[in-house]
C-alpha cells in the first residue's frame, strides 16, 4: 500500500539480451496513460560520480527537470561533456564538485563523456515518466507503489544506441503483488561500443 | 696443295675450336646474364610491390592516426554538435588542410553524407561507397582503409568512427593516388608505377609515373585488370622492353584497382649488353690472333716441310747438291738437319759409286754393290780377253812421261769403250795391257761372240787411231787372246781390299793365247772353245799347240771376220789354208807347200813353210801329231 493509500502494484522488470543474458544498466520506465498525470515524485538531485575514471552509475535514470551533480572523486581532473540533443553541456576540467549542478529538463538519452579520457562513458536516461529504475546485475529492477492503472512501459539499454526509438509496451497494472515484465533488448546493429577504463598497467586500449 | 691443307686443317681446327668455345661461352653467358637480369628485375619489382603496399599501408596508418586525433578533438566535436552543415563543412576543410589530405567527409550513422569537402553542396545524400563503411564495421576498432574511386579518381580513403564519446558518425580522410604518388614511389623504388582502374571498354590508366608517350602506349596495351598478382610479363613501351608486374590494390570488392610496376629490362640488361660487346670484341680479337698465330705456327711447319719436299724431289732427280737450310731449333729443324745429312750421305755414296764404277767397271761396281761383299767366288762360264798393246814401250822412249800416260789413257779409254760397248767388263789394267771379262759378273747368251766382236773392233780401233796419227809416228800394235771356259769369278783379296776377278786355267790360257799373237803375227788368237761358242765368225786355224801347264793340245784360231762380211776371196783362202794345214798334219809336205803357195804371204805361211822345210830335212818323230809345243809363255 502506498503512502496515499491508493492501491499500488509491484512492478518488476526483467531485461535480457537477445541471447537471454540478463542485462544490467538498463533504464526502465513506467508512464501512466491515464489523463492527468499523478503528482511527480519529489524532485531528487541526481548524482553521477566520477570514481576511478568511471562514471558511477554507468546508467542513471532521472526525471526530467532533475539537477544532477557530477562530483569528481578522483584526484585527477575530468572534463565532463555531452553533445546529446537532450542536453549538451560541458564541465571543463575540474576537481571536486562543480558548484552548479546540471539540470536535465529534456527527456532523452544523454551520453556522458570525459574529454581527456576517451574511454569514460556514461549515460543519463532522462524521462518524463514518474516511475523509473535501472536494472541491476541480475537484469532486474523493481518499482514499488505504482498505482494501478494503465501504463506504457519501456526499457532502454545503451546497447540499443542513444537514438533508439522507444518501443512502448502498454500494460494494465492492478494490485497484484508482483508484476513481472520481461524485455528483450536487441543490440543496435553496427553501433560501436567502447570498453570501459583499461586495467591499470594495461598497455593501451586493448 | 698438301701443305696448304695441313695449314688449313690446323687453322680450321683451332679457329673452329675457338669459335665453338667462344660462341658457346658467349651464348651461355648471354643466356645466364639475361636470366640474371630478368630475375633481378623481377625481384626488384617484387620489392617495389612490397614498397608500394607498404607506402599505402603507411599512409593509411597516418590517415587513421590523424583521424583519431581529429575524432578526439573537442573543438571538432563541438562544431559537429552544432549540426550546422556549413560549420561542419568549414571545420572539415580546415582540418583537411591541416593534415594535407585531398578530401574529408563526415557521415552520419545512417550512411548519409553530412559534409564532403570535394562536393561542398552535397549534404544529406547517401554515401556512394557503403562498402567502405561495411569494412569499418567489420573492424574491431571501427577503422578501415581502402582504395576507392571518387568521380573516377582513385583515392586512398580511411574511415574511422566519430566518437562523442559514443559512436555518432564516420570521419573519412582521403589522399589521391595520382601521378605524384606514382612518381614518389618511382623515386623510391626506381620502378615505373601505374595505377589501373575499371573503365568503360577496358581498364583505364588512372595514374602513372610514365611520361606521356609511354603512358599512351600503356593505356592502349592494358587490356585486362588482373584479379590476383600475376607472373611478370614483358611489355614494349617506347621501344624498350619492360618487365611488368601486376599487383591488385586493396579496394572495395568490385572496384578492381591494380598497380602495374614496371622496370626496363633493356636498361637492366644494358651493362650485360656492354659486356656482350666486350666479349664479342675479345672473341673477334681471339679469332684474329688465332688465325694469325695459327698461320704463323703452321707456317713454321708447312713451309719447311714444303722446302724439304722440293729438296727431296730434286735429290730424287739426282741433284745431290740440295740442302735445306732451316734456322729452327725444333723438330722440323731437326728433320732438315737429318735431311741434309742424308743428302750429303747420298752424294757421298753417289761419288763413291761413281768412283767405284771408274775403278772397276760400272757393271762390276753394280755387282759389288748389289751383293754383300764376300770373299770367294763362283764357278761359271766366262770368256776372258787379254789385250796387249805392242810397240808401246818403244813409244815411251821418245816422249815425256806425261804425254805417254795421256796417249795410253786415250788408247785404254778407247779399248774400254769398245769392250763395254760389247757388253764386256774391264777386269783390270796391267800396265799397257787390258784384261776384260765377258760373261762375268753379268752373263749374256752370246758372250763369246761379243768377245770376238770386241776383239775385231779393238783391232779396228787401233787402226783408226794409227791412221789418225794420234799414237805417234810409229804405228801401235795390239795382241789379243780370247778363251772361253770355266773360271772362278769373285772377290779376291782381303775384306778391306779386294778385287773382283776371275781365276783358273781358262784365264791362263787366254793370257798364253795373247802371247801367241806374236808368234803367228796376228792380232787375235782365240781358243777352240771360243770358236765353237762363237760360230758367227770365220776363223783361220793357226796351229795345234801344247802350252805349258796344259796336257791337251789346243787348236788355236784367228778370227778373220764375221761370216756375213767375209769376201769370197778370203773364203777361198781360208779353205785353201785349211787344206794346207790338213796336208801338213798328214805329212804331205808337197801338197801343203803347193797350197801354201797360193795364199797371201804372211807370218803364218812363212812359219809353216819353214816348218815343212825343216821337216823335209828331218822327219818329225813317229808320234808327232802335228802339234807344236810352247814351253815359254
């Protein structure tokens, strides 16, 4: 039961690759179809850390309008940028946390990069949907207290590419204890993915 | 000519050998050199191909390097993010000129052209070489490079992903593969480089380091684009022979570009050609020297040999004065020396022979020379003639010795001529007497007749000489005795000094008979044996004698004349004489006298008349057989 007392559902997402492998770092959203959007959840501040030359989390899902901080936990500077249409910004070489967080007010995929570290790549999935999560290592994500009603669901994984058009799935949610929705993600053909940070001591990219 | 052909044989052998060896060597080295040059050229073409591929690979690598830098360039990404075609294009132009590329493009992930420095107006169209992008997708790093044709011009194009930081597009960088590139490669590898690509109606020449004329020829000659690296072929360009190696160039499937690497075979062979000329020169020089040297050396053999042959021919004709003077110290010189010695020996022998012939008669000389000199003789029938010159001693008192010898020699020469003319042989001269042989050492059928004829001839000769007044105021006489019988003929004396002569009773008798000529006042007295053996003459029986040392009485005769030359008068006289002799022997003195009276007066007639007168006074003993004894010689 949600705090408001409206009947709520547990929505469990299971995201898998085409080969059946559980996919972590998949953004999952549930957007109500009923007219009149419910009150948005309290705006949270988003945080994307840079730890050990890696964006943590790799994929962050935020509500549009969220301001995201980008603390640099490393003792080297980073130059965070994105040229994604949803948000083009850059945080020139900095240490610590920039004073101003970055507000992401457009839905879409924002690809983060570091100008001086080619391999640093992260994603911020900005959504208008009130209910969203990111899958864990088991490829699963749980949305609790989702009011019953009609929703469209969507899962996005970086392997689909930043421009992937969302494939919404419409569902009717009721008060069942747990509703599992399986999504199979087809990796975008031809899209190149770069590996993450090389291991310390490794000679180069490969 | 014999020797010409020896010289020719020698020369033709050696020159021929030289020609064969040289020609063989020439051909072999020629073939080996050509082969070597070819292989060298092919090797260097292969190296050139390697360099070419390497150059392309290096350029690809540097393009990708530059591209990577570009892709990571923040300003580039920022400009790109504006999505403004104009901005993007100008930025691309900027970067293109920074890195000196000939073309740069930017493509979206949908393979659409965002900016193209070659075609500035073109934007939003599909990229016309999607194969290149496919290659990039196949690569782990998303990079690729290939040769592509853009507006028919070959470009070395590199493609790499634009990362912002995610893959959002493609950066393409291209360099033209043009004449400059070909010439740069030519400068490196010293091979002619040409790039052929597909064209309507056959391969098109896209780039080349060749100059205009040869380019045209090549463009005309290229008929097919090889799919794979092929074996080197020979092509003629501008009159020179080129070895050509085709190397297919990495491109997109179906683009079919290939590089043609060429090297002038003629130029590679040039040093060998020079060598060939040198070899040819040496060869000709060798032939010349062989000819000259061979002729000279052959000459040192053939000329002397020719001289020797001519000399030998003259020697064969009897000219023993021939000498062949050669001043060589070799075998031929040795031969000439031997030849000269031989000729000298022949001359010597000839002289000795002549001398021998003079000392003894030629016939005896021949006999002596023909057999081994042995002492000893053989028994044979022979006719011996002794001729004694009368009144010669008287002659000698009135004349000088030299004159006497000359006269004697004249006479003896004449005698000798006559005797030899009749086939007789002078055995020896004994002072002013001559002993001659008929039937030894050489026998004829009619030796006795020859002897008698010779005697008559000798008598005539003496008359002639007397008549000519050659022999002095006083006429010279001659007495001859001839006997035919068994003698021993042979070499008498010692081994070092011998005489060919005859011995025996028969010889002695002849000598006695000669002595008898004085008695009967005749010139010639022959024995009965001789008379019987020479029946062609008319004889007058002189007497029946017993000579000292012989048991049997001998009838002795005087040859009067050849039968056919006998005058009737003489014949009658001979008959009368014979009857007279018969009467005498029959003791019929009267008849004998009467008959003798009819005969011309001569010593014989007077002798018999004396005898008859003596016998009339005192009768001969009862056992008187008509013979008369001579006890002295």
